[in-house]
C-alpha cells in the first residue's frame, strides 16, 4: 500500500465508506519499505505493539546511518541497539538530533511521545559490570513509553543491599533482573515480589561462568515461579516483553 492508497483509505473512513476497525486491520499488514540492503517494517508497532528497532552490530556504519535517517524521516521514534561510538558518529551526521547512550550502547531519537505504560518497570542488576545490559533495558523500555526505575549493584554477595530496596521492587509492575556469575539474583527478587520477573543472564564472570551459560542455566532452574528468562545479554528483548506487560 503506497501513500496514495493510504490517503484513499483515509478518505473512505472520512466519508463513512470504510469503518475504522476495517481500516486499522488493513493498515496492520502494510508492506515493508525496501532499501535494498534492508527492509523497514514501519508499521510493526501497529501490528505487534513494539516498534521496528535497528540492531547495529554486524551492519556497516553507513548502513545503520541510512536506516536511522529513513526511519526518522518516517516520523516515528528511532532506536539503534549495540551501537559503537563510530556508529553514533555516522548516525549523527545523517540525523543531527540523534543521542548516544554510551553505557547502553544505544542511539535514540524521540520525535513523538510513545503510548504510556500503566506502571513502573524496575530494572535491577547484580553488579556494576552488568550495567551495559541493564542500561540497554532501561533505554529500550523508556523509548517504548515506560517509566523505569534502575536499581544497580545489589547482587546476592551483599544481599542487604537488595533488601534495602524492597519498597522500590514491590512498587514495580514488572521487573527485569540482570545478573552474571551464577545468576542467582532473579530467583531472590522473584521471592520478594508479586510481579512478573524477567531474568537476563549476562556474560559476566570467571571461566566457569562460560560466558553467561552458567547464569542462564541457573535462571532457567529457578524455584521462583514468577521468573521467566531471556537469552544471554538480551536487555533489549527483556525490555520489549516488560513493555508489553506494562501496557496491558
């Protein structure tokens, strides 16, 4: 459906020839925009609740910049994850309003307010070394219209630090908990709250942590029934799920 077809559809709605629900159904399945090296799904948010996001890792800086610029021209908010400083420098030349979140390794552009979530998403990380993954979750969730509360460096090696944050944890509608090493933190948090907990294993730890596999297996074997788990270092994916829950 090209812009002319969209305009015709909107005119049909205005004239009463097509109902709003029918028009929305037709718009949900609009084709992608083909850039040759990328196919941009501009209407993913309409279809799934989460917008198209640029995964910068593995793409050239020129490709990321071109995709970012085109998505910005479409009028929506833009998020690029796993973006290096070099990627940001290429993006900001193409779109000067872009902002870089260094710890999160994310590039963002906010043009319109995203639909607001109903509560707060809590993002918790075990140690300072887990912050890149936690910050990726924070930035992603904020870009999707959520209020986010970050609680950092509260791992089980000093569990009194976590217990001191119980009021904050219990006020969250959904929690994202990032931890490396043995990955115990989501289980402990899950035992303290009545909200969904999304565990994010991180690739932080010594040799036997196996790049996050030990934390992943530990979280998958949790005895807290309100804990689910995403892949290693996937702060972005955890935030997408948390945002969907928070918008229900």
